[in-house]
């Protein structure tokens, strides 16, 4: 099994990093010999879309004859997803949604004619489905009875990743991190992970042989 492990927090000891690491640890209990590919967007952000990339994607004609090197980064990032049987993402919630480093990654992998097809009914994903486990850390509370802020992160990722074919998503959240001490954070992380469903690994056809 190949695992693509992505982190988005600029903080090296962040709650979202600890949560994503715990998810990977759970996966390794299932597949101890799994290969792990690392993409640390928090420490090494991918650049936002530049002019060559934007100009190449601006029309079918320019996309058919892309500027030299314009799609190299996007292709490398897409290949990382294609090579993964499972994707694990650890991300903080920034201002009610995804951090800009995760948005920059998404802008590189969501591409017409490569990872989705445009149809009259909307986008149709071109990538085979695979499980995506997403660990979220939020300073506030965005779900449950105590929710006091909107959540634009989980619906956004569900729609965008679903549009390229990644529909088997599981979200795990550690909330109110601004008010948790170390012991409370550990308990919150364990509670979030208690909902993990690893049976999806065997249910998605493209996965383990």
C-alpha cells in the first residue's frame, strides 16, 4: 500500500500534524510494509498558480499546446496522488476554510482534461477513487451542539476532491484547540480517531491487490 501524507500547518508541533500522524500510524497497523510519500505544504509550500500555468489553462487551444514547463509541477503533484492508494491530509482551519497552502495544491491538481471532464451536468472525475483521511484542527468549534462558527472547509474539500474522482472521504476534527491543554488534546485526538473506518481500504476497487 502506498500512502501520500500531506500536512498543511506551518507549526511543526501543531494539532493537525499530530492528528495526521496518528491516522498514518493507524494505517500502518493495517499495512506495516506500506510506503509513505511525504508532501509538507506547511514547511515547503507549492507556489500559487503563475502566469504560464494560468495562460496554459485559459483555453482549450493553449491547453493543447502548453507553454514549456508550465504544467511540470501540476503533473508531479497529480502523479503523487495517482501513485497513492490512500491519501492522508492534516490541515488547520484558517478563517473558516482551508489554508492557502492547501488551496494552492488543489489549484494544481484540479485540471480540466487531466483530472476531470467538463460535462453539461458538471465536473466528472477522471482519477480512480481511493480513501482520503482528513484530520482537521480548529481553534474554534464548527460542528456538533457547541458549534459557534460556520464550516466552509469540509464541504469545499468534499466537492473539489469529489470533482476529480476522490469521493471516499473521512473527516476527523480536533476542535477548540485554543482552549485545550496537552492532556485534553490527546483525549480529543483519540476521540476523533475512534471514528476511523479502515474497512474502506478493501472496499475501493483500485486498491490493495
